[in-house]
């Protein structure tokens, strides 16, 4: 029997609603509950299907204290779940502790004409999943892990990257955060200062052939109103006008690779 996994949670909700075609149910595995739907196959990789996946994750996120969204297309047996998660209680508990009571806010930098040209060239470069590589059936990337409605269509086309690795979730996030602090573009640096007292964690995703520079903030729900006030009051300038914000979303960008 196979199960399509939507998320890992610290405690299952009283009711989880439906997935694609049947009820979402919880399976305890070690220290977490796996929220999944019984299915024989992975649903097709289409825009409406991705949106439906995102809606299920968002519904679950609204009903539990902490959630780790699982990437689209994760179909496993209960035995495979036990094998993948059975010895990782400490890692999963650390990851859940980080996101508990928090939501994700997403900033993106709109491209300049030069940036668009560079990404178009990158998309056509051999080995990057564009041009002939895409025609040859290269799989879209799941490295960014976020399938929120604002960006799932772009993520559907994103090429493979090596950003996600299978390692300790908390160690991975710390190492990645250190590297991303060094790489943060000048246009986004005022955001770090403006939201420093409100943000639990930060992640920066450099631009790829399909996606612009993206900055993710993990924000406690109780601070969301203050966060929005600061965002609305940011000074206007040609550079800052290139930034757009969306959210709140479940913490897609702060979930380590678990399955």
C-alpha cells in the first residue's frame, strides 16, 4: 500500500480534510505524525494539481502548531516511511521546534532587463535544464521545496540544483544560512536590518534560470501584524521598488530534506 505524503507534524489535527481524492490521515512514525493520503500513483505534474497540493498543506498548517511540508510527488509505503524517519527523531524534533508557531514570508527581486537576459542565457546553457535538455525530458527541480500558490508555476519549470542535500536538518540549515548571509544582494540587505527583531530564521535563494533572487523569513504568527507594518513602511526608492513580498505561507523554505 502506498501513501502520498503532504507533511510531517508534531501532533495531528482532529480533522485533516481531503487530499486529492480521499481523506488525509495521520501515521505516527517515531516522534512525528505523517499526514498522508492513500494513493496508487503520483498525480500529474500540472498547475492545478500543484495548487491543490499547496491548499492541503496550508489547511494542515492552519490546524497544527508545527508543520514540515513535504515536496510534491512523495509517494512511499509505510515501510519506507519507517526506514527514512525511524532513526531521525532528534532531527525532526529540532526542525519542528524551529518552525513551531511560525509562518514564512517571501521576498523576491524583480529582474532588471540585464538580469532577465542573463537568466535567459543561463536557461539555454547546456546542462542547466533549458533548451535541448528540457526537450530531452529533464525533471523539474524540487530543491526549493516551496509550492505556495504564488510561485508553484515558476517552480514547476526550475532546473535541478544541488541546494538540497540529505544531512542533519538543523546542521544543514545553519550551514546554508551562513553561506547565504555572505551572498545576500545589496538590494535585499535593508530587509535584514528592518526585520531583525521579528525574524526567527532567514534563508536566501540565489536567482536561477527560472526564479529571481528570493529571501525567506520565518516569522512568529504573533509578530505577523508588526512585520506587515514594517513592510508597508519601507522607504521607497528605485532599488526597493524591485522587491515584492508575499505570504504568509507554511514554512516551505525551512524544511530539511527528510523524505
